[in-house]
């Protein structure tokens, strides 16, 4: 069978990059894009686990997952910092 690409791997990568890039916009856009990326990662990971030999771009999926986790972490820190400045 011919190797194909995972359907959402590029979207996960783009959303992970945008999550890191949007972490300084009050935190909320970075958290949202990172959460969507993790949701799409989970769907593609299930597809990949069924037939591991049929897909070629799993590295993009893993990279997007790492970037989305990083973006969520940075966005959460930024949001907590802004809230602490505003309310303390």
C-alpha cells in the first residue's frame, strides 16, 4: 500500500506555531490554538496507531504537539502574570 499523510498533521503544526506566537496576546489566543492543536493531535494519533506503516508525516505531528504544549504553558504564564499585575 502507498504511504499517505496524516490528515491533520500540518494543521497541528501550524496551530502549535501560532500558539507560541500568540502567547503574548494576553494568553487566551495561545491557549485556544494550543488546545485545538492537542485535540487534532489526539485524533491523528489514533489513526496513526491503527496503521503505523501507512503514514509518513508523524514527525510533523509530534513537533506540533510539542509546540502546542509550549504555547499553552507560555500563554498560561503570561495570563497569570497579567492577572496578578491587575488584581494585586
